């Protein structure tokens, strides 16, 4: 009985300590793919390398965000979205703090910085710097994003750029 107990202790020790000594932590393939996608997004946004769009964005892509009243649709729509951002912030830089993959879903926590040196809609450039963070939830099928939702604090962007919120004038209903 003693020899069986001794053998069990040895097996447990090897399982708990010995196997971990010289091994790298295991990263599942989905996580590695998500991190590779993140690097391509950095290249697309920060460098304007639109050739990479077809590698990470599906042709049936749909994107939803706080400043787009209509969804961003397809690879061309995504390219136009990125280009519009790069036109407004020529030094735009994207980085990722977290990339989390689970099944067909990837969550990105990102940071964007840039100087507003191009017009935003009908407003002239402010020359002010923007430094914001946001979160994107991406549905990824066969290595490409088919749909995503991105969220960030738009008021922070406007405040950093020097815009002021002006409430609309409302009639009080007073009669003269």
C-alpha cells in the first residue's frame, strides 16, 4: 500500500509542477488569430494600408457605431470609414490594450490618438488632439469580421477637440 501512495504522490507532483517548468503557456488558436487580426487593424488605421482590409473584413461586413446613422456596409464601406477618419486625423494611431477571443466573437479594447487637422463634417479642423479608448465586439467567421459593434465616448472626443454642447432653443409656451 505504501508503494501505491508513494507513486500517486510522485504522479501528482509531476502533474502539478514538473510539466510546467519549461513550457510556454498554451494560447488557443482563436486567440492567436484574434491578435493577428488586431495587428492588421493597427496597420489599416495607423498606416492607411487598405490592402489588408480584404484579409480581415468580410465582403458582407456590417459595422455599427455611435457616429454612423446608417451601418457601415461591405469592404468598400469599411475602407471609406477608415479613410474618413484618417482624413480628419492624419496622424491617427490605433493600439489595443486587450484582445479577447471566444468562439466566433472577439472583443477589442482599443485606444485612438490623433490631431484634428482635417474637416469633420461641416466643421473646420480644430488642431486639437484626441486621445480616447473604446470597445469593439466583432463577430468573426472564417477569419474575417462579418459584423461588429463599436462604442466610445463621443462627448469626450468633442470636448477634447474644443466643441461645446449647446442645447436647442425651446419655446417656453408663454403668451404675450
